[in-house]
């Protein structure tokens, strides 16, 4: 067991603070707090967010699979509030069945395994080009910010091609996505930070409004053109619905893979023996990615709202209550995963991870994210003789909802 892994149980028993996802210290390392919640208060009222946190696997599973009692309709509004780029219509992520399924079928075609696999060679080309660009910019040996020089540019280039978005502005996309998701922390921000979030929210909307008009006039073989021309039950999507869907797909396509690649390198830095093993046996990369997703998932939680008075783990929840579903805590539930606080890429478990959700809103971009991450790591192991963070300290993105390095200074040497 890694020394850091072994500390969690002891930490959980001696925490001075109670769990508050807005607390900066807790956001840096929420896992001991999740362990304490599972042990002492599996359903806990969080005053700062006016929501019930749900920590145990079985309860999380219940909430995610029962849309009749635990609705998704308020998820996006609760997360982004007044900073939602397109507040006029609900995104797919905030729709309950059956309306959700109709729209999901329309979009799902682009994310089927067969379609995703067809993109594999393109992801290899993009990863190689970014490494070539890095070498041209900094040399064959040196230091760079791995997040901003690779992990953010790589998935945004892939999803840009899927959507038909010009990739020349890809550096802006990452800023927009980070800022929009940071709106979840709006209660803790001052006017200056809120103004930055508003600017990014407005910018991403304006960008897709312009792109919609361009694709309407000149359709192409891309997702936005397909959404413009597609019909759901004989009805075409409106302009604002297409813009909303495009923004949602951009956010999902950028944030998940960026953070998964960043978290992967963080875990490899902490476990040099795993790094050495993967370099010798790249076929093990998929099971390594699965364990990163369990141990340090890129989405920590999602929201639901009760449609009626209900009860969970003996706690009464009135109709309309906000439910904060702790996916990352469920992934470390001791009753489902043996030695759950340890990182073990050889772990054998029949229990599904919560990292991509469960139930009707199971993440449709899962296969794309896994393929992109596997492809990138394979190229990285081939191209780099050395690649490691210069510090053990990680500057995590300022979010309780998503988790990944905001910056990750690395030392590298190309092969």
C-alpha cells in the first residue's frame, strides 16, 4: 500500500472540520471527509449549498437510477445559476425521461464505440503533433506546463473536429470551460472573479451563435451541422437548442479528458513503480485508467432534486430538496471495493464505477474519453524518456464539482 493511501483511514478519524465542499482546504483533498461521511453521516445536510450530500455507494446508485423521485431537471441551473450560457432551454443533462432519451438518441450516434474507434488514428496524430509543437517551443528537454501545453489542447482539438469547431481558438475554449464550471463556486467569489465568469459565459455563447449561423448557411460533415438538420419526432431542434447542445458537448469533451490525463500523471508521479510497469507493459494502460477513475475521478459529484417527500438512509428529504450525489465517495465505498483507499491497478471488481454516472444519464462521452486517454498515454510513453511533475504539490482547479490539475509543471526529456 502506498504511504499516502494508508493515511486516509487515520485522517478520517481525526478531522477537525466538518465536510464543506466550498472549503479550499477540503477541496484540495476531499477523500478523508468522504470516508468520514460514509462512516458517520452517509446522508448529510450541507448548509453552504443547501443540499443533502449522499456518500455511500448503494444510496448513490438509488438516486441516479430513480428519475421519478430524484429528478435531473434542476441540475444545470443549480450548478451554474445565473452564469448558464444558455438559460432559455434545458440541456440534455437536465432532462428526465422520456424527453431526455429522445434527444440522447439523436446525439448518441456520434459517440458509439464504432464511431469513436474510427477517430483513434486522428487522436494519435493530434497527440504527436502537440508533442512536436512542444519540442519546437521548448526543446527536446526542459520544463513545461503539461496542462496548458498538452492535456487541455489535446481533447479540445478532438472535440473541435467532432463538432466542426475551428481549432485555432482552442486555447480560449479551455478558459471558457474552466470559468463556466467555476460558476458552481459562485457563492464563494467576489465581484472580480464573477465578472471573469460572466465574460467567458457570454463569449462561449457568442462563439456558438456565430458558428450556428455559419453552419446553417454552409452545412458540413460535423456534429453541429447534423444537429441543425436532425429531427426529433418530426420536429427540428431550434437554434437555441442546438447552441445549448454544442456548448454542453464542448464542456464535456474538454473537461473530462483534460482532467483524466492530468490526474493520471499525478498518480504516476506518486507511484513510480506503476509508471515503470506501464512503460514496459502499455497493454495495462486501460486498467490503470479505470483505477484512476475510481481513485481520483474527474467528476466528484452531480446534483438531483426530489420530486416528492422521500427518505434515504433514515434521513427525511422534503419535496424539492437538492441532492448532492458524491460519485467520488461511492467509488471508495469500503463495502464495495476491498482496500478501497489504496490505488491498485490490478483490482478485480464486478461493481460498476460511478465515475461516469449510472442510470439514464450515464455519460455518453465515456468511450470517447477512455479512447482519447489511452491513445494519449500510449504516445506519451513512446515519445518521452522522462515526463514527471516537478513538485509533489498539485494546484487543483477551483471546483468542488470537477477535479484535475489547474497547472502541472513537468520536467521532460524526449526519447
